[in-house]
C-alpha cells in the first residue's frame, strides 16, 4: 500500500512538474517577446523623433526669409537614410539662397567634417570651422532671429545622430543663441582657409600626393582639391 501511495505521489509530482516547466518556458518566451516589443517601440519612437526634428529643419529652411545660422555636427552619413537627409538639406540651402536668404554654418574644426562642409558650401552656404565648438550635447539652428531649432543626440558624443528636436518660436531665445553663434563665427576659420591648411599639411608630408589621393582621403571632389590648390598656390 505504501508503494502504491509513493507511486501515486510521484506521478502527481511529475504531472505538476510538466505544466510548471511549460509555464516557465512560456514565461521566458513572453519576457523575450516583451523585450523585443519594447525595443521596437523605442526604435520607432526615436525614428519618429528624428523625423520630426528634420521635418522642423525643412520647415525652418523653407520659411526663412532673411537668415539661417547654426552650429551643426557635420558628421558624415553612415547609411542611405542619413545621406538622403543631407541631400534634402542641400536642396533647401539652394532654394534659400535663391530667395536671397543667407545661410551660415559652424562646424567643428576637424578633417572628418570636410565632406559635409564641402557639400553645404557647394550648395551655397557659408561654412566656417571652430576648434572649440561643442555640439555633442546640443546642436542648433536659428531662423530669421525668430525661431530656434535645438537638436539633442541619441547619446553623448560628437558623431551621434540627433534623437529629437524642438522648434522654439522665441525672439529672446534666438537672441541668446545668435550671440553665442556670432562670437564663435568671428573666431572661426573660413572653409577655403581650413581646406588649404589641410592640403598644405598633407603636401608637406607627401609632396607627391596626387589630387585623386587627396580627394579620396578627404572625401571631397577632386575638382575642389584642384581649385583650392590653385587658388592658394599650394604645392
């Protein structure tokens, strides 16, 4: 009789163990599913926020009547989506210049900013570089001394993409940012001057470096390298 009871209890434990294991497995799957869902929701939220930020960029550039001035990252695009954003900004620069709007951008004084600087410069913007410019925590653009667009990165770091942005219709806020911009602008190095510095340094280390090699290293068109070499009489 004792054997029968032990057998019954063992069978009962096994019978209870099986659904318990199933519940644990299902619970883990559900937890993974929740984590995946949260990641997707987070990524979607960031995508919407970034899109909203660049929608504000487009809006500000389309409606500006006098000036567009900003301190931006100028980091190279990492994928096709980011490259399309840069192209759209180039288009807006051209359109703004046709309306007589002045476009001025400050970038960090670093060779890896030359590609975007060249693209904006070719589109018609005036670009300058400042060695102490910090846009890792905040990047901004002021439109017509009336609106300020503030961008925040996904995480601290000069090359991290913008996570979200805020368009603030405030002349007082615009005045504060313009004061900071104008101070840095007066101290900054012009686009042609900085490109000439970089090319001169490259030529001093490698006098026989070809235009094509310099173009490839700096990621700017060969015609631009030739232009600056000729106008600045480098090499």
